[in-house]
């Protein structure tokens, strides 16, 4: 079977996948030590930053979301459906995470067949995943490990050694387009393309692209190193700045973004919103409890609440936004941090969240509708 064989062997089809015979594994966590576990999927090794993902249900989108580049995700979900992710759940063309730790029960997917299981997906994509022997202890460690790293391995000593050696530098170019292209991968009936958007790709996910296409946008995606003069020369109705994880060295991106602010209406999403915030001279602040998860409640200025999907560890400074004359539009219901804002002086819309599925967020609709009105007005 080979030393990296898949050890998901079913002992009782009626039981959850946690009752499989699984190879012993270890997680070495900074400041905590060794945590014993069993492998689920590929029984290889990895090093990465811990991300505590909390939701009432498992979202397969995290498997291919660029926001989780190099991270080991602690999935704090009670029941995880152990199926292969569907095409419409794909956030990019490949996984970007380093590894997974499942705290809940991975259930046998009904009717998935032997091949289309989560275990097989992880094995084929060489993603180590662990089921800790003490899920409660692992949960407490994950809650108190903001920005800390861990290592996964089959051998306890080797896990500790890998942690001491550290993680490899993240390749942010791997989550962005290397060249310009027209995005046309949305399935089903789509409305007529009524506006042209340039998507400045700093790690954009397919969910956002699908949502924009569903409301009538023609999407031209350009690499992150594209000069703003080139973008303006394309004569877009608006520019979307979307990203995955916030870059460790954002200076070159900030310098480019500064040169397009005020030239075209900007929609910034996720870490793209953080980059725009910094480009405006407004500080960003680390979150005491990073927002990784689904069904995260966000409230708008009217008090209406929506359930969102998020993957970020920083938020714009509320005081900085107010001082700069920006209007806060969305607030996190749990910790009151900023989730969205607009800057009327520069025609900027920013949102820290997206959705896992329907409906398309109202803020996207309002942005596109505003551009459509401007297009109609300019043609009259």
C-alpha cells in the first residue's frame, strides 16, 4: 500500500467514520505540546498556522478557499458530512490549506460511493487530517492559539522537530492568477452582462465571482502585480479588489491600490477590504478571536441580520474609518467589529464577508446596480 497509504478502513458501515481503523498521529502545538490523535485521510506531515473554524455545519468551501493558504484548520463542527466536495463548492482549482483537525464526528456519506468520500479527497490531494483523542482539550487549545503554529506527523519526536524548524514562507502568488483572463465558469442560466468589472486578484474565490456573474457582471480577472494604469486602460465600470489571506508584506499592493482609488468605483472584499483600508491611511487591528467560519451573524445599519461566511484575522479600525469620513455599514453581532463600510468621497464599498451560497449579498447587488445606473446615465 505504500508508506502514505489511505488508512480509512470501515469496520461497521452503520457507525461514523470515527470508528474506522486509523493510523496514530501527533500534533505539536506551540505553547501546548503534543496532542495525540488518529489520522483521517492522508497520513503525511505538515506545518502551519492554526485557524479555529467554527460553524453549525461543515462547509467544503474551506478545502479550496485561498484564505486558508498554509493553515491547519481546526474544524469545530459537531457533525461533518464525509463526502467529496461538489463543483459548485469549489473556491479555486486546488486546495491551499496545510492540514485539518476534525473535532466532531465525520459521518459516512450516504450514496457517495467508495471513491467520492472526504477521506479519499484528502488522501488524493495529500492533505493530512487528524481526529484528536481528546477533542475537548484540542478545542480549548485552539481557542487560545491565535497566530500560533503547529506541526502534524506520524512520529511524536518528528512532529516536535518539524514545529521547531518552522513553516515554509507562504507563496502568495500561488493563490492569484498568473495572467489576465475572462472568467466564465458559472453554470446555469445567467443574466445578460450589463457592466464590465476588472477583478484585481489577490486571492479571489470562485464564490464571489459566481455571485457577481449572477447579477450581470462581465468579469475580467487580472494578476495582483498589474499596474493600475493598465486596469484603467481597460475602461471598466468598476474594480473589484478581492483577496485571500492578508499578505505579510503588503507594501507593493498598497502602493498600486493607492493609485486607483478615486479613479474608478471600487468594491473590496475580504483581505481586499483590508488592503483598501490601509491604502486610505486607516489602520487595521488584529481580532481577539479571528473570524473563521460560516453562519457568522452580521448586522447592517438598519438592524437587519445576515448569516455570512468569513475567513479573516484583522478588521478595519472603527475610529480610523470615522476619522476618514467613511460610513460603517455592517457590524459583527458577536464582537461589534467592523464588517463593512463605504467611503462616498472615493466611491469605495468594502465588505469583510461573503456567503457560502444563495442569496447574493445585498451589498453586491447595490454595488452592481449603482454601476448599471451610471452606465445608463452616461449613455443618455
